[in-house]
């Protein structure tokens, strides 16, 4: 997974899954967001002072949409 040079400035009260849903359309991408923002893994609810890196989930989408025999093990 690569990170793209974008950041997201969450509002106070947002959560990982609500941000993932708003930005990527799926709450499951909260995991990828946590992986590229290890300094904030102790946060469940954002304070509004964070600068979150946004992961490039296009590789994940390709993996999910690929036929089972095309997925890497």
C-alpha cells in the first residue's frame, strides 16, 4: 500500500469509520487509514487537531474485484 500526498483534517467528533465512509464510500477502509497513521491509533474519536495521511486504496480495490485466481497469496 502506498500513501498519496494528501492529508485530511478531521473535525472534532469524527471517527475512523465515518471518515473512511465519507472519503472512500466504505467503512472497511478505516484499517488502511490506521496503518498509514500509526501516531493516532490511540484515537477512536478525533479531536479536530489531527492531520491524517490518506492511503491509496486503489490497490486494495483491484485485489477485491479481481477473480480469486488473480489475487496474490
